[in-house]
C-alpha cells in the first residue's frame, strides 16, 4: 500500500498503522539523541521484555474497543490472576502449569460474566467493569492474605520464561523466515483465486513490497538484539498472539462481526451478525489476555503481591491501545495497535528514565501523547460519523 492510499484512508476516517510506526521511529530517534544509551542493544532487550505483559493486556483492550466497549478492570483481573497462580502453586502445592491454567480460567469466567451482563441484561460496560475492578482487587487481597506477597522460585519455568529464556539466534532467523513465508504465501494464493474469478487482485509488486517490509521489520530487531541477549521467548509469544489476533480479526467471520458491531450493533444484527455471542466472546478474550498478562508479570517479578495489576496499569493498557490506532468509537483499529502502542508508551517511559526525569515527567509525556491520539481519533471519527458516540447499549 502506497503513501497515497494511506492518506486516502485517513481522509476517510481510518487510522492505518503505518503512520503510527513512523511516529514510533521518530520517538526512538529523539530519545536516542537525548540519551545514546537508549539505543544500546541491552536496553532495547529490556524494553522489549518490559512491554510483553502490558502489551498482552492491551491486545485484549483492542478487541473490546473494536466493539465499541471498554474494560476498566483489566489491571485488576491481571493482578487477581497473578495472585491465584502464585497462591495455588506455592501455598496449595499445585503444579505450576495447573495453577497458571486455573488463573486463565478465572479470567475467562470473568469475561463471560461481563459479556452476559452487557449483551443480555444491558448493563453499561463502563460501570460494570469499574465495579469489576473493585471486586477483583478485593478478591486479590483476600487470596494473598495477611502476608500480602507470595514469591515464586527463580528456578521455576515461569520465572525463567519471562526473565532469562531467549531464542537462540539460528532459531530466531528460522522464525523470521517462517513469518516472511507466512506473509507472502497467503497473499499469492488469494491473488490467484481472485484473478481466476475475474476479480481485482493485489499486484505482484504490492505483495513483494509488503513481504519485504515484514522481512525488514523482523530481521532488523533480531540482528540488533542478538548483539546483546537476543529476543526473549516471551516477546515471541506476544508477537505470535498479536499475529494470531490480526488473522482472526481480518480473515474470519468472528473478526468481521467484531468490526460490524463496532460500526453499529443495530445494523450488525440486521445483517445477521450474532451480536450477543460475539460481545461475550470479545470480553472473554479481553479478560483471558488480561489474566495471561498478569501471570507473565508475576513471573517477571518472581512474585505476586497486593500491588500486582494495580496503580496505573489499566490506564497504560488502554492508552497503548488508543495510541496504537484503535478507535474509542469502535469498529476501527487492528491487533498491531497493541504492539505499536505499548512500544510507544514504554519507549517514552524508558527514554525519560535514562535522561533522569522522574515519574511525574513520564506521566505528563504519556498523557500528552494520549491526548494527541484521542484528538486525532475524534477528528477522524467525525469524518466518518458526524455524531459519533462512545458506544451503544445492547
């Protein structure tokens, strides 16, 4: 897709990821000149690892925003999942794998409750998930008990996976090659089918350009990070989840239903979209991803405590989704918004820390970026829908 096409889509109210990637590169250049240590391979390895857990939570937020809803409890759900995994493994003696699966199951159940109460009962998602935030936080504190903190052993597979497990360089290059092939082959097949049906098809040049772009975007980080510890397996998991979500949102009936509901649930229902079922599934995906992010965060800290999932975590996850290009008004955005958005947020925090600015300056900078993103989203939404609303009651 050329620059003219991106400009046309923006004029029509869309928010392509490409301009946001350019903004990310500009931020990296500015931070790199302000503090050359920002560009150090080891610092970028740390940045990538720090982005995983919150980025996975942001991916769930993207899915919910696409249907025109919001989930304010993702941080609390992640903290509850971390507490469940730590307590069941360390205090109750469950195998760690079963403890993690149990934590994810609790996240899925919370998503089912949200979806049913919103889609069938008609409760407003904002108020419901705000209540869920308070309930999940209270449950987390009760599960942790008087100790308030549970440590995970450093030799457990969860801690090793999030802290010290890195992809061997040859394996990383194999994964890059598989990703490039996985990008090109489906497009070539789709082109042949469309041409056989006498339909318009993507040109060979466009397919080659997009494949080359994917190759560069994957090969450059692998080559650069390999100068330090390399690419973490948790980062691979994050990218794989984003890639899978992107395919589901673009190439399945479920994904098309998600976007249709975000564009207007009445029209989606008239078009035969199973609105209630898809709304429930969207909240299940969001809460399950929040639980997974919480478990991975506990592994990275080797502990779960009363502050897990608290503070500004849910705000950062929502901000990452919006900054990455997902609309607050529903129907527009994609899975890659979570990846690009969390990289922008974490890069700002990391870079400002390196130049010795305190948390207040980081919050101000993040807030300014969020305001700019929401402003752009609002202006583009007015082009598409002059009286855009923040969501509908089901």
